[in-house]
């Protein structure tokens, strides 16, 4: 959705950080938050980009509650290259309205839930105001209460670092050098998955692109066609 913009504008997602679960800040009587950072390439100027991400929030059905309260989605522009921008509609940093923009984000240097995911992407990038790296800013914070997680179906989640997870690999390619096409048929694939789970696998990696030396690279559509049928017990 972030990159779904006017055809005359360009926005490309370069990479994303891990997903972090953090306890609520400022207003503590609410559920935990999920935070991540995204690196993009765009031809939009900062105020154009701000307008775009506000539209993304609207399309995501964001409902405004109290300040720092629960929200469906909240997108902030943390950095824009090494530029420093200040466009305020209001005098108080903590009471900015939607049309205001300050870059770098004026509170990011004190927030571990911002700096931790940002350090996944650009730990050595220098903060345009403070002149030190993102990782150095993060290391200055004494209590870093963030946990990287992976959310699964039915609100299940994997907490990275909580235990050692075992991953089983299911090859669904006809020319795999390890499985020789044994698991293309759905019933055989499910049987193999159940077997790996019985051996203690926590995660199943389903492969649709052969890693055999010299194999032809297939399209993402072809790969999805190989993998998707084995993502449910029924094969739907």
C-alpha cells in the first residue's frame, strides 16, 4: 500500500527492518505496539511524501483516539537523506498537527522503539543534527525494552531470542538436488510437513525455486504456484 501512489510519482521500498514489539509509552494503559522501519527511494519532496503517508493511514482505516493512544497505523518520516526540515503548524513539538513536518524526527533520538528498527537498516548513518550514528544514539539509551517478533496466523507469534527455533525445509520443485521432486504432490508434501513437525520443527520453509547448480530461475508467479497449494492442509 505504501508504494501504491499516483503513476506520476515514484516510490520504491528498498528494505524493511525486523518487527519489534514494545510496551506502550506515555499512555501505559493500552496494548503493546508493533514498530518497524522502512527504507524507501522516492522522487516526492518531503511535504508530498507526508501527504501520501497520511492518505495511506486513512486507507488503513486509522481511527484517531487520544494522543499517544491506541492506533491502527502511525507512519512517521524519520530521515530524508541528510536534509533538515522544519515546517510547523503550531509551536509545541508535542502538539504538532498533521500538516507539520520536522526532519529528522525531533524525538527519535530518545526512542529505542524507533532507533532499534532504524539501526537494522542504517546503523552507521549519521544523524543530521547530532552528528553521531544511529547505532551510537541507540547505545546511549539505558533501558531498551523492545523485542523482535514474528506474528503468525491466529495471533500466534515467535519471539526471537526466546528459544532456538528449528526450521524444516520442504522443496516443492521437480529438480531439487536434495528431494528430487518427491513433494510436488500435495498429500506427499503434507505428510512430509507432519513428519518434520513430529521431529521438532517449529518453522517450515517451503521452497518453490530450485537451488540446484545450473537450474533455471523461475518467475515469482511460477514460484507462488508451486508454494501456495502447500500452505494449507486442504491445498486450497
